[in-house]
């Protein structure tokens, strides 16, 4: 039941983009086409999940035992940057077609604050299950990271579909481009607020 609550909460109730407002820059920049939004969503899901697991282990077995918690942000940024570079190198060698498909998305993920936000949230925030608050264990952290990245992807793909529709619609000149996009994101965020009573 705990895992179900984590998944529903991360995807719908506390959506990383629409409720926590993390990762807005790539969300707005890459969501003009459905194909690019889908590619970015897949890349973000992979990196968020992998980075969260690695940073969780580094925090638990290196930073906390030696009293170095104050280095969390710097250490996590370095780990995320290194992971993205390693993933890029491995994909280039193993699967050149996937590497070409992801293209610019992989380097963009290094600067996506959603990746760092999830890693920091997992090690600092207490989650409430059954009335008692506790920190996540490794399996719960991995599930939370994957569910959060799926929520990011869901929001981005829905938004990309809406932006493609808006590009074919007659929008007043003052609202064309980013203004109508921001209004659309605001309406999406309000729609996702409807899930807040679930968990």
C-alpha cells in the first residue's frame, strides 16, 4: 500500500512540474512538439531514477556517516553531471541510434532542476504513511524517483499535445506563443489540484 501511495502522490498529487514547479525551463522549452517531449520524458525518467538511487546511497553511506551533510547539494550536482556524461558515453558506444534519438536531451538534463530536486527531496523530506512520518528506504526512494519522472513525462506529453493543438488554433495576437502556453500550464496545474484529495 505504501508503494501505491508513493506512486499516486508523485505522479498526480505532488507533480514535480505542476505542483512543485521544478523543471519548468526544459518543460517550456522542449514541449512545442509531441515527439521531442516524448524523447525528453524518457531521458528524464532514466536519469532521475538512476541519479536518485546513486545520490541516496552516497548520502547514506558517505555523507551522513562522516558528518558531511552540508556537501549534499554540491555532491549531488557532481554525481548528476557525471551520470549524464557516463550515460551519454555508454549510449554512444552501445546504441548509436538511441543516442541520436535523444540528441540534445541528455546534456539538457544536467541542468534540469527537477533531477536535483528529486534527489534532495528523497534524502531530506519525511513522508507520511499510516499516520507516522519516516524517511524513505532505497526501494521506496527508487519507486518515488520513477513515479516522479513519470509524472514529469505525463505533464510534458499532455502539455505538448495541447501546444500542438494551440499552434493550429486562432489565438489572439497578444497571447500567441509563450503567453498562451503559460495560461495553459496554469489551467493544467489547477486541474491536477483536483487529485489532492486522493492521498
